[in-house]
C-alpha cells in the first residue's frame, strides 16, 4: 500500500517492510525502496543460480561466495528504467572457471531471464 512511501508485506505475514523514496528522490530515507528490494532478490537468486550451474559442473562454490547488487533507477524516453550491476565474489575459484559459471548462471537465473532484453545488467567478477 502507499507506493514508494507506504508499506509492503507478504500474504503469509513472514515479511513486512516500510517503504520510502531514496533521499536522492526526495524521500526521508526512513524505509527501503523498491530498487533495494530488487537488489536483494536478484543477488540471492543469482547466487542460487551460480550454485546450480556449479553443481552441474562439479565445481565447489565457496561458503563465503557473495554478490553485491547495485540497482539504480534512471530515465528513458518513455519513463524510467532500472540500471543493474552485480559484483560477484567467488574466492578461491579460478577466474576463468568463475567467469564461465557467471555466464551460465546468467542464462538460468529467473531474474536475469526477466530482465534480459529490457534492462542492462552488468556482471563483474571481483
């Protein structure tokens, strides 16, 4: 309810969040914004996809693997669009192997499939 200055919750009541526009958009910064929620979902989903493709390739994903997602909003001629960057950290995995896993995960990840052809997504191995 309330859009960017409201609240959201799941039907089962397990998750509830206060929403607010980012300070850069005139908000008070008292809550989270939809871009932050998208970043959390995308990074979790992408790491799951990485684990899936790594399992198929019999490559161990380190326990301290992590993804830092940056989701911003920008303008396009017809309105607004997301700008997404995922910084993927796979410590101890050979960089060539890690990049191959990232490329394969980008093919199977539901968030990647939802954004493909519509939103520019930058994937960076760190």
